[in-house]
C-alpha cells in the first residue's frame, strides 16, 4: 500500500514497510528498497517480482531512470509497463500541463526495457500533438505483443489506426472506453495502413464517452483482416443503461457487437460479453435475440455474460449444445441499477434448469457469480437467487465462486485481462 500514500507517508516509514515485506529475501529486498528510494510511483506489484510491472508518470517522478543507468539488470526484469501520463486525480480533471512528453517516455522503454511484452497507456494525452513521432518510436518496440489503451477525447479514429499499425508484433489489443472525437482526421486511413499481425485477443469497453466514430475504427479492423478467425479471446463490455446512450451511439454499439462476434465466432475459446440494458422498458431493438453465430464453434472453454442482458438469453440457448461441450468455466455478471432496484431474475431460473437438468455439462468445472450493483446499498434479498445455485452446483461437482466488487475493475485490472 506504499504507493497509495506516497505523498503522505514519510520516506523512513516507506523503507520500514519495504524491509518488513522483503524479510529473508536479500535480493528482492535490495530491489524493492531501490525502488522505494528512487521513485515512489514506480510500483513493485509483488515482493518476489520487483520491477516486473512498473508505472511511469511525468518527468519529475522519473528518478528511477538513474537507477536503471547505474544498474542495467533492473531494466531486464520489466515485463509490463504502464505510461500514466496524467494523474487521474488532478491532471485529467483540471487539465494541468504535462511536464514530460510521450516521446520521452517511449524512449525510456526502448532504451531500458528490452524484455517488455505488454504496454499500457493510461490517459494518453498528447497523442494528437506528437502523433508522427510516436508512431515512429512504436516501430522500435518489436517485443511488445499486448497493447492496452485508454485514449483521450482529442484522439481521432484515424490517428488510432495509424498508431496500431506502427507496432510490429501486437496481437492482443484492449481499448478501455471509446472517447474518439469527430474532429481531426475523419477520412479513413490509407490503404497501406493495417496491423502487422492478426489479432488473437481483443477487448473493447464501451465507456461513458462512447462515440459513433468507434464504428469506423472497428470497420477498419474488420476490413483489413485484423479481426477475424484468428481471434481466440474476445471481450465486449457495455456497462451502462440504454437511456445513457444517444440513439446513434446505441445503434453503433449493437452493430459493433454483432459484426465482431460474427467474424470471430468460429475460433473463439474465451468469450466475454455484456450488453446495454433497459430494465423497465425494453424495446424490440434490445429484446430481439441476436444471431451470435456460435453454433459452428466447437472450442469454447470460457464464457462470461451479463445476466440481465439480451445476449444472456441468446448464449443460454447455446448452453448444453455441441457449441459448449468443452465448456469448463462459466461467469455470470449479476447487475442491477439503483434507479429501479429490479434485477432480471428470469435468467436465473432458465440457467438453473439448464445447469441442473441437462447432462451436457460434463466438462464444466467452475461457475463464477460476479455480483455488481450501481447502488451504494444493496438489499440482501437481491443475492438470494444467485446463492441458491451454489449448493446445487456443488452437488454436481462444480466449484462456485461469488465475487461482489464495489465497482468495475480498475485500469490496472483491465490491463491484466490477458
């Protein structure tokens, strides 16, 4: 917890905490102590893997670079790097000017992290200002295979396409929220602009800043063949009510979900999806069962779906068929909203019958119930239906886990999705 209070705790106390954690591990202790002394925002996530996952912020906090120059072996340990170019608590909301550029941070990655395979870009301000230089530098990161991005509002989809096409080896792409602007370069990228590798893992979160320009970006991925039968892991998350979307944005979300699933259905092994919900007043647009085209898939091992969504019913109809004969893990997101306080319990009854009464789930070994609410206080009775499944599944030899997060996953959790 040292990194959560770096601006409050005295340095001596930070050192004492590090010493206590690393007791009996001299090598790890030395690395952790160097980390704490040189840069409080360069975070060791676990004591046994110091410097495996690090966070670089602005120029004034990059004192750890001096340690890298004096001890090059530390840079060899880095596997995952997050460039958090704005402090979410201050710069993002107050729009304070950055004290360093994106290019300077990328140069550090190129110079010191030859084994880095995962790059995460958090509040990536400045893309529009340094776009040309950034794309040139990204070409010098051939070791990066996983890219997670939370873009800024000024980013146009055309810039984003050029950025992805600059990486030589990226196969896993995650985009958290979609605040693309309608300004800037609205024309499609050039015909030669395409990803160097087909995507094997793709995650897209439709955040509150969703814009219809995202449809153009996904169309580019589909048209250039980046998204297709090479995708093994697919996650499409939409965590808000239909009323929170404009009509055009809602149509864009629905189109993206249907088209992406259709193109990737045959090769998926891990499928995660939630859908825009309207608990009180469902309309035909949301109540029609979309054609998920998963019937021809025989390799699905892990499905994660929102319980009170339209896709839930469509996926449940697949359960117990040949499409899910190899299914080993099923995760259910049990979500309701404080505006209505009414969860959709019909899906639980359908699921109960499918899991308990059908004999087609011989491979199913684990069910995860992810209970997520948007209210501050959750009545206990709302958990009653999920809890009823636990003893019945256990009797069939299926392990059941119930998770009750206070909020949606943080950006760090998002980056660790793969």
